[in-house]
């Protein structure tokens, strides 16, 4: 049980390192990139000072960067959703473990649920770190 808590705390630390920080703007600029329950908007980083979506720069590089920024934002949204779903499965596995009443097959299923959710979180965190690194190299 203590190992599971350490793993979950370690994953939350890894996710906080892998997720980019939000820049601080002056007070008079509207906050166009507000997130809802931790889910960022798909247009994050693509707005001007008046919260209108900017047109991509002329040329292939501008359009490529624009599309890659949208793809990175969508992947970030998917990562947040995966974290929520995995957390739900961990809670469900813990609940299933509590109501197993000593039944060995139910205990095994509960442990499997929790283990698979933690493995899914690890894979999602590593994928987010890789995508964040690649997107940071491409989209500047």
C-alpha cells in the first residue's frame, strides 16, 4: 500500500514537471487561455491581445507551426483526460478491493485494476514529456 502511495505521488510530481507552466501576463490583458477543471483550451497560445485566434504566419513554416501547436494542445487535453480516467480507475480499484470481502479473485481483479491504471499513468506521463519536448523543439 505504501508503495502504491509513493508511486502515485511520484507520478503527480512527474506530471507537474512534464506539464508546461503558464506565463504571467500583465493585469490588463484578458486571460484567453483559462482552463476548465484543468483542461486547457485547444487554442492555447494562438490568441492575440483581444482573445481572437491569430492567423498563421505566411508561408509553410507558419502554417506548420500553427497546426503543430493545435496538435500539441489537443494532446495536452487528452493527457489531462487520461489522468482523470486513470485516477477514477485507481479509486474504483480501491473500492473494489474494500468490498472484496476476502475473495481471492476479487482481490486479484482490484489489484489488476490499480496496477493497470498506474501503468497507464506512467505511459501517459512519458508520452506527454516526449511530445512536450518535440513540440517545444518544433513550435517556438
